[in-house]
C-alpha cells in the first residue's frame, strides 16, 4: 500500500513538472503577428476580363467587408491577447504536431480533435444574397466545426440538416449542434435534399468529380448546389503518417482532381474552375457567384490567415445530368446510332435494364421511364438502381418476363431490349420466341422496339484463323462446362432470326439494322473463362472436371500471351435493330433500308 508521504511527494513532483511545462510554454509563447489586412481587393473582380464569358459577368455579385467579419477577426485576435491565451494556443500547437507524428493522424483529424481553428467563408448576408431563397433540407459536405453550416441552415430556413464529415471529433461537435453527421453518404440512407453545399472541399479530396456527382444526385431538380473554392485551384489531400516530421503536414496531390487549367488572374481562375465543375457535372447552371476572403482563426504565428476564394451558387438540372454511375456508360456508337432512329419523349420501357441501357435512356427526354430487373440486390438489382435514379421519374420494377401477366396492362412508346435475348436461355429455356412476342405486345401503336444483341461467334469467325479459333474455344469450353455441370447457359441469337420473326408479325416491321465491330481483349475473354470455372467446380466426375481445368488453364495461358502483346480482336460483331409498330392496324409498313455494316460503304 502506498504511504501518505509517498503520495505527497508524488503530488509535489507533479506540480513541479506541470509548473516547468507551463513556464517553458510561457517562455516560448510570444504574441502572434497581426494577420494580413483584408482589403477591398479581396472582393473585387475586373468584369472586363470576363467579356468573353457572359454568364460569369452577368451573374457576379459584388460583396463588401461587413460587421460579421470584423467581429470574427476581433475574436480571433482576442484569443491570443492574454498570456493564458497564448500558452493555450502554444500547447494546442505542440499537441497538434505531436498527434500527427506519434499517432499518425492527418492534419484534418488532429485539427478537429483539438478544435484548432475556425474557418470563415462568408457572412449571413453574403450567403443570403447568393442563394436567393430558402430550402427545406440541406446536405453540407465537409462541415468542419459547423460554423458555416449554422449560417446556411439559418438563411435557408432548413429544418433538416445533414452533414458529411470525415473527422470523428468534428462529427461529435456537429451532432452537439443538433445536426445529423455521418462519415459516408451511404449512412444518410435514401434521403434527398433541396440544397447542398461543398465549401472548400473539392480541392481537398481524391475524387472531387465523383463527390460532386454523388452530392448533386441527392439534390432535387432545380435545387441549390453551393460550391466554394480557393483560387487558384490547388488540389491537395492531407493524410496521416506515423513518425511524420514534426511541424510539417503530410500532404499529397489528389488522385483524380478536377481538370482546372492554370490561370494568371483571379478572373481566369474562376472561368476555368466553373468550366471544370460543369464538365464534371453537366446540368449545374450557374445562378450567381462572388469573391470573398477565406479566413482562418489564428495561432501562435498570426492572429488570422487569409486566402482568396470564390463562392458559386448553381442550380441542379437533373434532366441534363446523368448520374455519377453513368460517367463512362451508355454513350457508345451503338447507342448513338439508335438515338437517331426514334423520337424522344413519351413513355419508355427498359425491358432488361443494366447500366449501359439505363444510362443511355437517362440522357434522353422522356415522360416516364420504367426499368425492369429480376432481383432486389446485386449490381443490377432494384435497390442500387433506385438509388442511382432518385428524383428522375424512373420506376424500377422487379419482375420476370416468364410471367404472362407481367406488365400485361401497359404499353410504351419506346421499348428497349439491350442484350436481353442472349441471356434469355439461361433463365427461361426456349423462351426467346415467347419473350419477343411479349415485348412486341408492350409497344403501343406507332411505337418503337429497339433491340441490341451479339451476333453468335460461330456465324462471323473463322476456325482456320488462329485468333478466331482462340475466341471460339474460349466460348466452347464455357458452353461445354455448363452442359457437363447441368447448368443453364447463355445463347446469343442472330440478327436474322429476330428480323425473320418480326417479319411474320402483323403490324410490325424492321425499319433499320446495323452491325458494329466488337473489340475483344485478353481481359474480356478471361472474364468469359470465369464462367467456365464457376461451372466446372460443379462437375461431379473427377476425371472430367480435371480435363476441363487443364483446358481452361491452357486457354488462360494463351490469353496471357495476348495480354503481354497488347493484342485485341475486332472481327466479332454486335447488332442493333429498330422495329416499328404501325400506328393503325393494316397500315403499310415502312420500307426497310438496305442493311450495311457500320463503318463500311
């Protein structure tokens, strides 16, 4: 048991150590220098430099220094006016760098944990002038300590405020202010918002374009998207690193920054930034913008710090902007060709939806869009598709075309079957003919059926050609493994079969067809071998299974040679068919144009 005398000595030693630390801090805590003055120049834009950018020139709002900023600067200076304030600031600074060095925290996380600084973007009045209205709900990204979130919530009169913040300590602070605060968008659920703000965030994350799209997808059509950025744009990501040099934040360039061109003037920097934002997110329409100083409260070095920033108020036009998941989908030559063969508008049905066809249709004008999928979960499940198409007048329906009553009471102006027939055999044996009949029934008089498919390899490739033979063998081993494992398989249908079937159907006619070269690479063919591997593990006979495994390994080895040589194959073909239903029964069918291969005369 520790004696009373020992406890007394320990207490005296503790006081002595604390006193020594305090005196050391006091000795090294000089009064900070005054921060850079905030002059009129930090609010000014030379409109003559925007003469070729009418939109920016017409939407610029001139701001002025105001009492709210003056109060912020005075409070920041007062924090280190006293000896105790300077000691506190120095202690925080020592801990700030210590957390980064010894615990591997990032600059942002260490700052949030210690409440190192308060950031000031604009005043209530300056925000009010920019947003020009109210919004019932707000999503604020990169909320920090919540000071700017509170301003925006107040001027927008938002009853529902959600914050996305990576720092755990700051999320605790935000929840203390009465806001919902989460680390990732998924944690917010399916909520949509009337407004969103990204204040000095797009230059401090790895994928700003993806983040911007993700946020805008959650904002209602016509909703506000408020974006602030320091100019010139200088993307950088702070990251934690154990044993990092004391006094030096660990930062790196963003992995996929916005493609903002360098600029010599603030005005050109604003032009380039807006162009990059609108390129990353088509449909964001600039409503107003202003130039403001971006101010941080001070520390032991200065009473405050200032950077140059612009704040932009955009309106979100959902009809002009595909979802973030559609960034590289639904815009290939097949879809471009199809887009020239029907009139937009009306009701549309994506009969077997996937990212390609759905993203293409989302870029079209329509009165309503119904997308059919077979399951709720998975890549093409209803749940992720509904998340992707929120606020876009899209109905995602779970169903199976084997059910004769499925959508039997509905007809549509446009019906799309994108690679649907090739998958039919796997899920509905010998059902292709009946499926086509049901899709034709869903086309209303005067409407159009658009079909995309893959011409079977054996009809277009030559086994005597070495590369063609490899592709045919990759397909054959998958087909054979599926048969040996008693697994249902895919079966592509030729364009001719579909055209001849439609020719026998009264009131319908094929009005256009086209074939397109298909590029096959080692990687795409190796994905086909994955199907074979999935099947062969279900083959019960050991000898047969071993033979299949050996053949798959041999083919994979040949494809690896392809990969090393960078080879690709372009003799396989996709096709597209445009089918029209007569506006009235007995009406003469449109004459079918001469069929040709895409890119050939």
